[in-house]
C-alpha cells in the first residue's frame, strides 16, 4: 500500500466510502463526484499507480473488468449499457494515482467523451 494514497486509505478503512462491492482482490465504492447516476470506482487492493504500472503477467485488469461487469449487473445496468473508463496520467484525466476503473451508467453516454 502506498503511504499517502487516498484509495489505499479507503482500502484500509482510514477514509470512509460507500462500498458497493468487496472481495479479497477488489474494492468498489461510489464516486464522491459522480458523473452519471451510477458512478462506481473499482480498484485493486494492491497498489499500482496506473494501468501502465501493471506487470504484463498480472491479471488484475481482467479481474477489475470482470468485477465491474458483475457490479453493473447488480445495479441493473446490464440491459441498457454502461461505460468503463481507465484514465492514465495528467492529460488522461487521472487525479488519484492508484489504478481504478470508473463504472458509469444510468444515462445515455455521448461520444466522444470530454
């Protein structure tokens, strides 16, 4: 765990969050600044600064997308659709340097995004 990482502190229950899913590898919680009616952050419990820092032999990205799909089903988003977003770096919009997926749903998603 990274000492100053906000998401690591959420994992360690040092900062409160509205958790919607948790298992041994993943924690998912509602975003505090939602960009859609449903906006859940899906994070690995092992710290990686970004998607670019995940080793090629690590399956965590697959695990995250699998769990996000499961959560979308639980939220009733599977039929109408949802969006998964991974931001990388400052120009990519990453504001917390802990790998995470944004699960967005509950409204029509336009293209191109911001």
